[in-house]
């Protein structure tokens, strides 16, 4: 992967991080996502689980939902999904079913991650679609926003 | 499990099968789902992937989405999810994230199933929620509708 490609990854991950910041402001676990096809942003989304009361409204699922809506078909061929955090089991499933070709994520999720952490669903031979995965893009920033969020939550609980 | 409980399972699975029949009529892979809390049906849904162009609109995801909408929170405590077919990776993830307590399914899915077939995600120790699973309820009926559907599709393709 050349320098130019890396710069692209950082460019889109920064936008995913902006989405994560929106989640932070809404008191949601700050995870953001951008879906790109042909170098164009097709969908942006952030975690909206608490605010909507919807178990399925993780950033990645919402981005895939929006992208399918926009394109009109469930096959997101040639797509790049940028997410600040390693996808969970549900989001990995949504990625597989929508045939997302490339997943680029920032930091790992030791409790729920389904690439490196808990299990590998994205690049395994289990299902009929395998994803190209790049991890660690803007890792520090993607990790910091999560740490800051959980620190703030803990401090608020202590004050109560 | 007593006889009475078994009869309940059959009662709700029949309704899930009615949902699967709706999918069949819409030329969707015929899978249906019913979500029950306190012996009341909270949501019914069938696979709508092709008709909506939505990769995520499997029967189980739609039932969970509707149930969360109705109840107003993402925790479906004490819930029973009846589905005609063994849940896939995405639906298993949605089941785990919404804390569905019990999954009752009809027939296995050798290509995508995430309980007995490809991998066990529902009752494993991988994540922070484990599901009670009962399989094989009205197995023959749940399998037959799928076989009929795929046979019809194959025959149509042959005629072309």
C-alpha cells in the first residue's frame, strides 16, 4: 500500500472520527463510520443505540442501511467501510451480507471485536464472503475518544 | 420442558411460518419470525431483503427492530424469538445485542447458521450474553417451504 492510499485512509477516518464526536455529544459510545464507493462518501453514521432505543443502530449497521437506501440494492460492491472501532458480531454480519469489500478500522475492541479480538469473522472461510481488512488507521485518536468518554461516565457516576 | 410448553412453541412457530409464507409470495427466501414477551406477540416479520434492497432486513433483524420501536428500549428482556431458520451471523449478533433470552428455531441452515451449522455464536462464551436455544420445532414444515421455494426458482431458471 503506497503513501497516497494511506493518506486516503486517514482522510476518511478523520470523517468517521467526526461522526464519533457526534455520538459523544449525544452521550452515546463514540463510534463513527463512513462508507465510500468510487472515492465518494455514500453514507456517514454514528452509534445511535441509546438515543433511539434500537439495539441494531450501531454506526456500521446504520451506514450500511443508508448506503443500501441510497444505491437501491443490497450489494455494496467495491465499497470501503471506515469505522473508528473493530466491528462487533452484528456489524461484521451486516458487512458480510452487504458484500462490503474493504473494512478499515482504527482501534481494537477487546470485548466485542470480530476481527482480531474475540474471533475473526471478517476474513475467515466460514461464510461466502471474505473482507479485506486494514486495522490501526488513526488508532490513537480512535482509542482516545473512547477512553475520554468512559472516563467521563465513570467520573459522573462517582459524583452521584 | 413439558408438553404444554411444547404446544406454545408450536403455536408461535406456526405464526412465524405464516410470516415465511408472506416472504414466499414476495419472492423472498421464505423465513419468518415472531418475537414474544410475556406470552404476547410484540413483533412479527419476514425476510424483506430483495424487496427493499436492504442487506440488513432479515426476518430476525426486522422483528428485533420492530420490538425495540414498540417497547422503546433496546433490551428485550424475557423475550422469546421464534424463527423458522437457524439465525445467521448478523441476526445472531442482533439477538445478542438486544439481549433476547430465548431463540426457538425450526430448521438448520448449513451455509449460514450460527448455532449448530457454521459456528456457535448464540450459546458460546465469546460475548457478554448467552442465549437459550431450542431447535427443531416444526422442522419439517420450516424446511419444506425453503425447499419448495428454491425448487420453484430453479425450475423457472430452467424454463428461461
